[in-house]
C-alpha cells in the first residue's frame, strides 16, 4: 500500500504521500498484531469527545468535539466538502448508529492548509460548526486542548482512537471504536507534525482514522490523525497534526 492519508477506503484520494521519517530504536517496546492496527476495543465514555464524520451514510473520518457546537478534524477531511452533505455522530461506540447525530452548518479550513510538493498535507486542521448543539452526557464530553505552542513530551505514551481499518489490507471498517497506545518519537517530521509509533511496527492508526484524536496520559488532545506510510509498517510511524500550533486558530473559530 502506498503512503496515504488516513481517510476511509471509500474516500481515499489518488494522492501519493511521502514516507515519514523512520522511527528511532525504542528499547523495551514491541509491536503486536490486531486492531486499529494493534489495539483493543474502546469502552463507552472512554473517548467522550470523539465523533464520526459521515457522508451518504458512510464514515470517512474521525473528529473531536471541543464544545457543544464545534468539531475539529483534519484539513484533508474537509477539502471540497459541502457542510450540508455531511453528518457528525457523537456519544456512540458505533459509527453507524446510536448516540446523537447532527448536521453541519459550516466548515472552516485552516487558511494555510496545503499539500506540499512531496504530497504531504501541511497545516492539516479544520473547524466544523454544528447546526445543533450536542450537550454533555455520560458518553459525550468536550476535549481538553493543549496550550498554544505546547508539544507532547518525546517518548511519552500517547493513545489514538478511531473507526479505521484493522490492517492496511482490510477492505472494510470495524463497527465499533478501537484504540491503541504508541510512543511519541523524535525527531518531528516538521514543525507542524509529529510521529508516534513503534520501530517494529504492528501498532498504528489506519484508513478511516484521519482527523481523530491522539491524546496524552492526562487526556489532553495533542494531535489529530493525519497520514502515514501504509499502516503499522516496521520502521515507519504514523504522522499527526501538531495541535499545539493551531490552538489559537481553533479558539478564534469556535461556534
């Protein structure tokens, strides 16, 4: 599988992506086989801020609820999207049912979003305004943003969640939410991105996880799923938007 954005399979663009920097050796860490890739089932309320973005009834990206009427997601999940054509579902472990599903009133792409000459998305973030407020409940909550300019600590364990495929060769999405923990590696791919993964591979986000959350041990939202070299390949980490660069953009555009 060529390096690619982590949109759901049905939404993958014909866009070749450059490989991220190889993951440095990480002693005492090991990759496993399995889900999201290499993860486990999430429990109800564990990621109360995660949402599924869908078009024509099909999930294509994840997103994060930051207040009752605002979701943030990857910029590449938002390019050429019409607000009236998409839906947001919150408060359910299943992307296709349950919880609360609402319409979208507007999509604000980061004005500096671009696809670099090597095919990599940069400034990969967008703000979506919801048509109807989503109140907090036992399964719905709002994400905690980092401080502007804040970085996740190098080597710290981060957790990513989503409805993405369980392997890079999978042809369908799992019905229920999955999660996986991966170490934040160094160096960063660029000032606007960071890598998280295992040298051995086996644990990663994958197609359908784009725009979803990656959080630190304090449940602070440190990034959004962006792109990668396939999924969970040895020697390559997943690449995430460094949200600390975009907190001002997000807060200035809250609904």
